[in-house]
């Protein structure tokens, strides 16, 4: 049963929202434009908010739905086994988003799907990390910098501020931060060269 749930979580994560919406409604593969990523940020950049908003919402839901599959496992809620399965399902969905079987294994960075995962597993820490994201975004207007800062803040908030004592969650929070840094390697290079794109907040776009 666990193996089946993990496979389903991967397939849910593999739904290439931005690619399908871009091709179906705009005849555009977003991976060929902008940053080249099949994620919500690049969808906003290439296609505008009318495409970006549904992509963002669906990509977040991919993470939450995948984690919610744990309710079918038969494990008791809150036990180490249940939490471990939640994390396994979340990671599987994240790998699906980054390496989607339905889109030639060329996906996005997984920030939105990661958000959907941590909303279910550590909602308070997620909310506080989201505040960090918004503060950095409104001050810098750089989505990648905001995402990485929030990702690094997440384990600090969970383990230091909220004093988490669960070693499974502790490791997970650190993995979240590391994954965000790894998937943003090119963004880091552009940031160091002062070449990273800035978003136009509240701009009127299609």
C-alpha cells in the first residue's frame, strides 16, 4: 500500500501544470522562454497572471493532495510512521514536479509544490516562512531570493523559534532548505552577477 501511495504521489506531482496550460491555451511551451522552468514564477513571467494564478494554485495543491494520501495508509495520525509517510509522499510529489514523467522529466524548481507540502506538515512554521518570503519579495522584487530566504528561514523557525523536538521533522526542514538552494543554482549565479530578473508587483499584465 505504501509503495502504491508513493507512486500516486509522484504521478500527482508530475502533472506539468504550466506546460499543459501554456500549450493548450497559448500554444507556448513556457520552458522555451524566460528562465526555462516549468513553474509558476516563469508562467507569470511568460504568460501573465491569467495563466500564472491557476498554475500556482494547482502546483500548491499537488503537494497538499500528495501528503493527504497518508490518510489512506491506515497509520495512526501523529505517529512517527505517519509523519514519515507524509514526508515520503511529499518528497515523491516534489520529485514528480521537478522530474515530471508527463513532460519529458523537465519540470520546475518545486517551490509551490514544496509550499503545499509544508502547509500540511508544519503549518505554523510555513506561515511564518511565508511572511519572510513576502517581506523579502516586497523589498527586493526578486522571487528566487525570496524563495531561498524563506527556505532557509523554515528550519530556523521550526527548530529554534518553535522548538521542534521531532528528529524526522528536523531533518525534513533542513532538506527543504538544501533542496531550494540546489534547485536555484543558476539563480544564485545571476544574483551574484546582479542579473536576476525582478518582478513588477501589482503591474497590470494579461
